[in-house]
């Protein structure tokens, strides 16, 4: 998986590409740490549009980001969720925990 992020007017977008699973926890953690430390940010959006696969450990990483963001008074949303990625999020009832588009 590749992870990159960009900041723009109070929002950070973390773009993920490829397989989002346990083997990529370090990359995700580095990107989320950078996003949480960005000054003036109120929202972190995780763009899953280029993610082809995610597993339960990825769901756990998203929940940890949500908890850490809440502690920092920031919100987390998930964007560009489609196909099997959207199915996994729906089965896990993530729509009750995140704003998903």
C-alpha cells in the first residue's frame, strides 16, 4: 500500500492505494500521525478510492485513528468507498461510526 497526505483549508486527506492490511500498519500510522500533528486541521479524510482490499486489521487501524482524532478534537471521514471496500465497511457497520461517501 502507498499512503500520501495533503492539507488544505482545515482538512487533511490521506490517500491510500493498494492493499490495506496488517502489513501496511506502519505506513498508515506514519500518515495518520502526520495528519494529526498538522496545525489548524479539524477534519481528516481517508480516501479509499484506490484501495483494492482491506481486512479486519485495516478496520482496527481506522478505529484507532478515529479514537486518536477524537482526543485531538478532530473528525475522521472515509471517502470514495466502493466495491468490496464499501461492502466490508457496510458489514462492519462503519456507517454508524464514520461519515462515509
